[in-house]
């Protein structure tokens, strides 16, 4: 999982800094996904895909921010 600024959620144009709310939220989604994987004892790609599902469900389509 890639979260926060590493996932490209923050943008600093030199004048405007935005996306910190999404960066923080993506960290929360990553946390929730890691806890879910630990509870299931399953760290497969299918289980970790829960991260992307959380992002899409709570914050819109993640592919826009991640690509």
C-alpha cells in the first residue's frame, strides 16, 4: 500500500498546498486495511485491495489521485 504524499495525494504548486486532507485520510484507510489483514491473517493482494475500495468508497475514485 502507498499512502499519503507518497501516493501523490498532496500537491504543492509553490502558491497553493492542497490534498493534505486526502493524504491523511489515505493513511487512515491504509491503517484500517492493515488491521483488517492482520485480523484475517491474510496479506494477499485480494485482501489488501480493501485499501483501494475504502478510498473509492469514502473519497471518490482513487485512480484519479493515484495516477
